[in-house]
C-alpha cells in the first residue's frame, strides 16, 4: 500500500515538473520568437505610410498572426504581454492596479522621443499653389502602437498629417504638410515642450509668406482621453473621433469658430457621431490662441486619442478629406 502511495506521489511530481518544463520552454520560445521578428522585420514609417495609402493594412495584419497567437496565449496564461516588456517586471513586482492616466505634460523632449519619433514626408512633392497647410504643433503625439512597435513603426499625428495630405491632394485640393522637425527645432533653441506653439508659429508665418495662395491652416493633434470616448463605428467601419478646439483669447476668434461650426455640421450630416463637437478654450493654464489669430481659417483638430490605432486614424483622414472637399468645393450632395 505504501509503495503504491509513493509511486503515485512520484508520478504526480514528474507530471508537475514536466508541466513546469513545458511552460519554461514555451516562454523562452515566445521571447526568442518576438526578438527574432523585431530584428528581422523592421520597416520604416515612410514605407508604412505608403503601404496604408495603398490599402495594405489588412495584408500587414496577416504578418501579425503568429506573434499575436503567441502573445495572446501568454497574456491569457500569465498576464504577460511580450510586446510590452515592462509587464513582465510589473508581474514580478506587483499587480495592484491596471489603470493609469496618460499624461502629455512631459518634463522634456527626451521623454517624448522615447515613445514617438519624427517622420520624413514619404512623398515629397513641390506644390506651387497650395490652399491647405497642415502642421502639428505637437509632432510627437503618438497613437496606439500595439503590434507595430515590433516592426519599428511609431504612428503619430505627423503620420496622420501625411495621410490626410495624400487624401486631399487626390481630391484636387492642393495641400502641403509642415515636414520640418519641430522637436529638433525646440532643442536647438533650448525651448521646452511648452514652447511648441511659439515654434509652430514661426513655421506657419514662413509658409504663409512663401505661399500667398494658402487659405486654410489646420493643426492636427490627438487627445489623451480613453478609447471609449475617442472611437466610433459608423456603418461597420471604425473611426478615431475628432474634436475641434478653438481659442477664444484673440479678437477674431469668431471667424475660426464659424469655420469649425460649418465643418462640424457637415460631419454631423455625413458621419454622424464622428465629431465630438467644439471645445472653446480660454483662461489660466491654457494657450487660448493656438496660433488661430494668424488666419480666420485656422483650426485645431484633435484626431482620435492615445488608444486609437492607425487604421482608425486612416479612416478618419478619409472622412476629413471628404468633408473639407464638400466645404471648399460646395456641398452638392443634398
């Protein structure tokens, strides 16, 4: 009897050790697989933008399947995300809270550069008489990079601006994007992140003086609120919601407000639920102008939030290009 009991204990122990061994091998394989992909599949942001413009995002998702299978299985079993190495440390130290508040108020530009990067224009073309100028006072505001950071891709508002430019130019609306490196400009001048609007103002005025045909000035940002606020599904397609921001601390803000109201009405007509409305800002702790005093046709648009992915942003740039076309060329669609 005692012999049978000992045998059962030995069998159970061997099964337990075998199970632990399998788990260890699985984890080692997953980590090795992840870093092998990371080292062999990097593509740059410029190539990725053109890939998106050609409708290639669905094909790229196929490349993610293997890594997603490994990563999702590991997250299910151990609450570890191998695309986020810090989760391994968090798991070993504590699991007290999964909630956090995203904060854009970085103490210096180096903090921003850790999560985002400057992107060169993938399709630089000389346009003689542009009517739309797109820029980003906060070029490094990033979007959700899940399953993209492994490829060296850092989706941000500058990427969104390039996507929007291509959409607008394809519709015959001559558009340029400010492709100067604003974070580098801030560093050279020893300015902190709070001086971003002062920096972008210099570039706006330069382009305005260079091109007397410019009529519309659009500052693209992204919000820092949660995805449930910044996402919407319209007719089966996922979008990053937009928000117009108008500064009230200059004499001609009513012109900027009127433009935002007109565009907002068109969004409500053609893409109900895509716009979150118009946010009017003034008072202590805010800029209050946002360089909108430069032109009556200056607007700031928050495109999505920190949790939106680039596919949702791409869909929204298509919607924005359509609405701008309706506004500039005339809404003749009923």
